[in-house]
C-alpha cells in the first residue's frame, strides 16, 4: 500500500504493558481473556502499524508506515476528515485566481508544540527544504505543480524562485505552473506540511527525534523504541485540542500479520492495518465486525527494471504480464476481496474515465501462457536457455506475501524465466528499490491524493519514485498535456491516454486493486474505512465499557 508507499517490519513489544509474545504461540484458538489490568484506559489507543518507520521527517518520509504517524504529529493548510476529505486546518479559508494559478491561504492563529507561532514562512521554508537538491527527498517531484519547483529541485534556480511566498505571517500565496484542480487534495500529504524553521535549522535531521520534535498536529512525539513502539501524546497547544479525545497513541511495527491478529484477540492491539490474508475465513467467521471491504486507492504491482537485461526487451515484459494469473492470486491466495488489476489506475479514482486494460484480459490463462512462451522464444529464451532473475519482496512473515511470491515464481517458470525470491525487511527493501538495484520487485502504490496522476507520475522520466526507470517521451508528453488542462473531463481523457501508453509498453506488472486491509475492534469509534486509508487519531475515541466487555 506502497503512501507513495510500501510496507513492513516486526515487533514483539505488546500494548502499554511491555509483554512479549510470538505469533506462533497463540495459534488460532480462543485465547484466555486478559486481565482488566492489562487493558489501558479509555484515553489510550494502540495501533498495529505494519512496519518500522524510517523517519518522521515530512521532507524525507516516503512510506505508509510513516504517513499516519506524521499525520498525528503534523497538520498543514488542510487535513483529512474521517472520510479522507480535505477540511481546513492551519488555513481557515482560501481563494483562487480565475485562471487557477494563484492560491491565497489565510492562516489561523496557531502554535508549534513548543509554543512558537506558526507562520506562512514555515510553509515556505518547509517546501524549499524538500526541493533543495541537498535534501535528496524522493518526494520532491510531488511539489512540481508549484511554479519553478522542478527547476529549484534541479539546482537551476534558487529556492527563492519557488512560487510560494509569505505575504505576511498569516497569509500564504502559492503560484502554480499550471492549473491543478486537485491541489487541495494534494495539501493533505505530509510533504506539504510546514516545518519549524527555528528547530530544523538548529538541529538539521536530528530535529525529527524524540526530545527535539516540534509539531503542528494534535499529538507530540514522546518515545521511539526502534522495532518496539512509538508513543505520541496529546498536544495541549494544538488549535483544536479541546476536541481531541485521546491522551496517548502507541504505534507498533507489526509486519507479522498473523501475530498481530493474535495480539488483537488477546486485547493487546485495538487495530491492525494489514490483515493476515491466510486467516481471512477465520476472521469472517469469528470477527466479522472488524473488517470492511471498502475499495482502496492502492495498486499492488511488480516493478521491473527497464535498464537490466532481459527486462529492457518489451517482449519479455509482455510475456511476464501474460503469465501472471491474477485471478488465481486474488481468489486462491490473497482471498480478501481484492480485484485483479489489468491497468495501473484503480477504477474508483476521481475524475477519471478508466476503461484501460491489457488487451489479453479476456483470454483464458492457458492461451495467455502459450502466447507468453512464444514471446520469450522470440526474445531468445526456451527450455534449454532459460532467463534468470531475482525477485525482491518485502519480508512479511508469515502471510500471503510469501505465498504470492511463490505462486509468481511458478507462473514465470512456465515461460522460461527462473526467479530467485529475495526477501528483505523494510529498512533494506525500500532504499534498494529507490536506487534501482533490483531485477524485479514487489511493490505497491497508495494514492497520495484522489487523482490518477498520483499513480501515473510514477512512470514519468526522472520521477523520484520511478523505481524501474521506465521512460517514454510520448507518455511524458501526454502527462504534460493533462497537467496543463484545467477541464477535468478533458484532463481525465489525457491521463487515460497516458495510461494506455504505459500499458502498451508493459511499464510494470499490475496485480490487484486493494480493498480495505484493516482489522478494527468496534469499540474504536471514529475509524471509518475510506479509499485513501487515512485514519487520523484526532478523530478517534474509545468506548471503554465496550472494550472491557470485549475481553471479559
């Protein structure tokens, strides 16, 4: 669910009690009820967060496992409501020029968590920092809709040339390169948050650690035990602190989804953001009120390195897409309701006509496999001369991740391509794909905002998250044409034309479109399944009586 995004890691620290449990110990039985002394008070929320974050610096963050935590520590001009719709946050209102290029935001009186005032200059500073080539942010391209942002990021213009200026402490003027009807949606992303200049300039990257972190959000960072937990506590200086119910939130890295399920059953977690697919039948039978099959804006894909042989040959990439039996993967292995993907953009994406699909979608799998073998033979491979590659996956253990990888390995073996599965935990996996050091890799992309561009920008030449280094000038030109189109219908058609180009080039191997992967106890109030999978703790409360009853 690669925010731009990818996932995974393991933790053994449980709840606020600091007990340890191994996933294999619990097995699928009804655990003994925990003592009420192990259940925290109604002001404490315990989140299974799927993976260990690499950073909590909004300029450097790139993963889903970081986005939710940063979303508790920071708010920007707008923030997501429980339905993931943008609502005013540090900006109380805004205006837009008739040509859609100049946006003016009017800021409320607000304070950083250390009491310093939040000003328009904090936004300008934060945006210039992420675009500074020295920052080396993989998300710098996200700000390219701002005037001169790409040139600033490329070192061709100074940061002062960026189309963002503080008119006064409470007025921020933003000038865009082109009209962007989705700009307000973009502002929910962590990269668009302000930064506390007075702290960052003094402490540099160390500012984003406990004891130094200064935020604008409803919670403040208190503890970070690597591979153990992150604790955030209510920020009394948050502008809407009176309406924040929780006093503290624990985040646990839980990439062992089966163990996380057992921790939920034992009363040690209130939610887990990735369910163990292999146990979905048991969950539906025994915990049906904890799951919701809401379509998500997440595409699971296989990234392929276009600069490495034989994947620089379109015939090989085409053959791989033919060989992948998406129906078998989603119905027999994952089995949580995910939809087989024959395109890159999820069908529920806003202002997008859709309709694209690989031209082989209607063919039976047997015919697809034979067509794939024919393409591989034309590319010089057969039973006696087999292609070899490594397939890097996220080390989710146990669970469907490895089972899916094994199935893919078998499917590709049928077309003379032998892949060795290489599992890496998140701290290795993500930096490796960022520097393109792989043959093929498991990947997933979760929308940064509800628009097709968030999925298609991955394939732009030079994009910071273009892991496979796909490049086609025709695709780039069509994306540029869509970018400059203010008409949503016309723009949507151009984005669809760009997607069609990437599909013809077999730029990647889409596998499935996600449905909501979260497991949530009903006593967690304010948690609403939504396409963006945004769940800010600001909106959460705990029905403590129901929580205690659940484990009595």
